[in-house]
């Protein structure tokens, strides 16, 4: 169990840096209340020593984020929601400098607010974001974005033709292929879909 100074809830994010560390966001500490605000806790776990460390707090408490690394020693948080009901979604991007233990808000934002999306590094320097929660229509989004981790420019890719994706799961092989479980279209009805997206040179240059 983590020590008392480490508080882990639900809808947090987890990232392995390949240097023997895990990074975790706090998430939400109270279930069943859509008005619950996400905590700002930001933690590191050393796998070899089993040591927990509390790092510099997040600039804003967020859950349902996508957490990835770039090629320059930073971690990036895309989107998320301040509240468990996902009515306070954000399009902001936050960058964490591992060496200095400092957070900053990127000057570039995503074209739209994204929460409860899934994502992964599909090729070095490029992050795939899939779906998210449409709080107005109360269903999953069918959008897919390719984001450059250096410039933070977002490019729309082909959307899902079968419906939206919310609270899904994605993993990438780092060589241009992503595998996606859609999670749900209507958040109350899970899908059975399993998808593969293959990134081509054309898809990287043509919206």
C-alpha cells in the first residue's frame, strides 16, 4: 500500500518512463458524486526500491486525462475534466519537466476539449488520441487526433465509422499501429469492438 501521503482515486492516469519509474495522477477521491473535483496529487513510484514520492502538484486537478511522454524528457497531460461528471472539460495541455520537477501550461491548446479519451505514442514524437466524452449529447466522440509532442499541433484523422468511443483503452507498438477497445458509445452500454489503426505517410500529412 502507498504511504498516507499518497492518495490514489479513480479516473487517474499512469505512465511508465522506461527508467524504472511510474508516474501517477491522483484522480477523484469520491465516487457517486458528479460534482466531485479531481485532486492535484502527482506521484512517482520507483519499481526497484518500491519507494513512493510526492512530486510537484498538478496545476489543476484533472481526471480522465491522457498521459504520455515526449522525446525530450517531459511528460504531457492532454485534456481531462475537473469534475467527475465531466462537465468541466479542458482543451489545455500541461507539460511536466522531470529533471526540474516543474509543471507548465503549454501555450498551444487542443482544438477541442477532450475528456475520457484514450491515447498512446503511435510513432516516436506522435501521440494518438481516440474518442472522448461528449457532455452535451452524453455519448462517446468518434474523433481521432494525431498530436506532435514537440509542436503540440493536432491533426484530425479518420473518425470511427461505427460510433463513438468513451472510457476505452488504447495501446501502440511505436511503429505506426494502434489497437483500440472502444469502451462505450453510449456510456451506459459497452461495445464489443476491437480496432486496429495503421498510420501511413499519407495519414500523417493529409487531414
